[in-house]
C-alpha cells in the first residue's frame, strides 16, 4: 500500500505541453530484435505528473539538460563540446507528450524539428489472463490489442491505477509495465519506478518546428530511413550499428511506413 500511495503523489499545475514539471519516472528497457544474433537496447523513460506524461529516451533527457545548462550559463566552449557528442549519444531523438485523449509527437530530422498533433488511438483491449506474475513487485494482468494492424500484448498493474504506458499505448485500468509485439521482436519492459523532482524535458518551440500532418510526417521518416537502410550491409558488424541505424530500426518497428 505504501508504494502505491508514494507513486500517486503528484503536483498540481496548469496544463501546457512545454511548461510542465514531472514528479514520477518509470524507466523502461527497449529491446529490438534485428536478427537472431543482433539486438538493440535503449533505456526509455515515461515521466508523469497529475496532468500529462512524456515518453522519450534517458539519453535525450540527459543531453538536453546538459545543453540547457551550457546555454543558460553562456558557456560557449561547453556547448560546442556538447554538440560534438550530441549525435553520438542521442540515439533516440523524440518526445511524445500525452494529455487526456491527445498527444504531440516531435522528432528531429536532420537540422529540422517536425511534429504532429493527434488523438490517442482508441485501443480495443482484451484482458486474457489474471496471472500471479509480478513486474517490479507489482502484480500484473495480461491483455492484447491491435495497433497499426499488428497484435501487441501488454502487462499492466491495477495496483498503479494510471491509464498510461510507453509510446502511445493507453486505455487499461492500470499502468502498462511491459508491452511487446506478437513475435517478441519489439519489447518494452519496466525496470524501475521512482519519485523525482523538477524533471523538465524541453519541447522545441517557435520557428524551428515544422507542424505537419501524420502522412507528411511518415514521408519525412521514410526518406530518412531509406537513406539509412543502405548502410545496413552486415548485421554482424557492430561498426554499422551507429546512431542513424538505431533510429531507423526504432522508427521502423514503431511506424512500419513501408
């Protein structure tokens, strides 16, 4: 009971996508199976408060925090050093904000930042088990749904009564602690829950952001992915598993634009 009460301690604030601070952090391990002997892992986080949530990579939060510190303190040399390492360290470069039934998806494509706004998918979940399985000490139930034409399984806990989860997955009577596709080639598993203070990831605003529709957004992603796809020659070569290939594979599994 104590862990449930602690988890539900939130701050009250007026909603604005770019101005919220977050008080809870759920860490997830993203695992993408490229081939039998090749996997890609990335640490993702779901940040929460009473009004909204944001889903992004841990590296992006760290890198953006460093960038903002240098800019705030007019540290030109520090900022230049940050920029040199930004591409190398920032493997997944997107934010997904969720508020009630809406979300904003924002991603960097080259020097541009593009985004679109949409309603969260209305997922038709079917609860298929009441197992004794636990994730992070929370009892979970298993459910299944179809998203973008593919079957997904989710493990959620009613001990954490939040209608939320990684990426755009939502609609269950408890926080989603694990989700995977049918062949287990795409798996997201919670690995930690903790209270935080003053978490404040930055949404790009102003002239740098290109507002687009979903179809145009996919076309931009597809152009980037086709360029990267030509680099995938030898799946066993770790040298080829750089930032762009990881971005390609992550986007491929999430959006399947082909």
